[in-house]
């Protein structure tokens, strides 16, 4: 049998203490990494869902709506507020600009609003 351990008791006890210290250090690192993983998993599960529709708002105290986006659009600016589907449809129908990237007007089945609006009063029959 191959035995590479020291023959005397004092050195064996020293090695045992040394390895016990390393095991404690390794166990603390494992616990830290498990805690981080659990926190990250909890964060992913607890993260609120992105809004379905978003209105980008302007600068200033009035914060008037500027543009409508789908909630997952990558072009949404930092000034925004979530809106319901009905409010997004109403804003688009009232003439608010739709994002050209995510095209919320198409997603909300509001196609070609400008073509459907009358530009002048209908003429009287002759």
C-alpha cells in the first residue's frame, strides 16, 4: 500500500487542521454561490411582466403623450407610462403617432387611420 502521509502524529494533526480550514472556506464559498443563485432565481420569478402597451411622454410638467409603443419595443424612451389596450387604441385613433418599429397600430388592428378620416364635409346630392 502506498502511504504518502507523514508518519508522526503531530504532522498528521497539522494536516487535518489545514484541510479542515480549507473545507470550511470551500463550504462558505458554496453557500455564498447557492445564495446568489437562489436570489437570482427569486428575482426572475418576482419580476413584474412588462406592460403590453406603453406611451412615450414628452418633457415638462404636462408630460403630453408623444408616441405609442408595444410593451416589448426596443425603441421606447426613458420617459414612459404603461397604458391599457383600450387607451392605446383610443390614443392612436385620436391621432397620436405610432412607433414605426413595433407598429402598435397594426398590432391593435388600427390600419390606415388617415385614409378613413374625411378631409372635408361630404357634398350634398345633386
